[in-house]
C-alpha cells in the first residue's frame, strides 16, 4: 500500500502581487483543476474559490503546501486538506486567514474537522469555574475548534459557492 492520499486546496483571496507565487506553488505541487489528470504544467491563471487537487500526494504534503503558501503568499486566504490514509490515520486540514490566524486539525476526506473528544474533555476540565462558554470559545476553545478562523473564512466560502 502507498503512503499517499488525495489533497485539495481552495484559495479564496490573495493580493494580485502574490498570485504568481500561488500559481507556482500549485504547479510545483502538481495540483490542478483537473486533479493532475493531464500533462499540463500548471494552471495559466488562478481561479479563486476553485478546488485544485491531486489524487496521490505523499503524506505530509499538506504541511509543506500550507507553509509554502504562508511564506510565498502571506495575503492568501486558503483552506486545504489531505485525505485520511487508508491505514486509518486522520486527514489533515489547514485553514488560514491572514490577520486572524491558522487552524490545523485532523479531518475527514471531505475536509470536515475532527475534534478529539479526549482533547476536548482535557481542555474543558481545565476551564476555570465561572467561565462562560462564550469566554472559553473566545480563548482556549478557539485554539481547539478554530472558531475565529472558520468565522473569518465563512464569507469567502459563501461568495464562492
């Protein structure tokens, strides 16, 4: 069996000065609107809100791709994930909105985040008495569940449906 799984990337916004860097990254990773099913060297132009993917990416490609995008195109608003591995390992999701933050977690093949129940219980057990759910979600809970990143990402996703 292979140590590979599918990877998908959505870039929702990026400053025009950084679009070429995003396109180079997509080409370098051999992602495409056609999921790498053609011999094309990479897309000629960036289609915001579209899925760029590849079927067989080495495990860990999601980490490298997220780091490269953040370095080469710091204004990029994106969400990407690598599907779970056949062995049962979780997928890996990275959502990034500049000036808001980056959220990473395990995920399904559809990019739906997995929150670890054990981790959530541990976090909730450490919440000081009298802390409201709203206060928790604005603080430590935001790191666990990605509340602020997903809230900031939502308008981009809606406008590209």
